[in-house]
């Protein structure tokens, strides 16, 4: 399964389904618990990625010193979001993990197919 991974303004890095954000039956999703943690501790998401054990799918980060010089000086996302989307067409069923960088007047979305690991980028 594809999981989200976040780096917070505190320097902490968390991955979905790894403590403290594992799936717990009857409780909020790991993402919603992460958002509660961020709010409670007055933190911000600095970067958001999707990981599947082999590959990493990254959105542009809010970091002041990005890993690659080409990303330096570019607009930084204002917010980040994550969700899963189920798609169906006739007898074909697809599940996508979606991460989103919100720039205010547009959003950059990265969609990854849970089963085939294909990916698409959309600007909305």
C-alpha cells in the first residue's frame, strides 16, 4: 500500500501506518490524527510525499533550502492535503492515493495508482 510521509516544521518525519500514526480501528484516520497533532503543537507541514517501499513521489516543499538548486526561489505551497479516491469503470476498479500542494489560486495534485504505481500530475 502507498503511504503518505510528511516532514514537519519541528523537523519530525512521520509515515502513515507507522507509530504514532498507524491505523486504529474505530478512531480517526492517520491523516486526520496527524492534522490534530499539527494543530495542537502549532506546527506546519514542510513537505509531503507518497512512498511505497521502493519509490518516492514528492511534491514541491516549503523548505527554505530545497535539496535541488533548481527549486530555490520558486513559489512555496501554502498548504498540503492527502486523500484516497476510488474510481470505477465498468468492471475495472482503481484506487488512487492523492497528495496536493495548495498555492492559493491553484492546486498541484499528484495521483498514484495503488495497484500499478502509475502516476499523474494535475493542476486545478
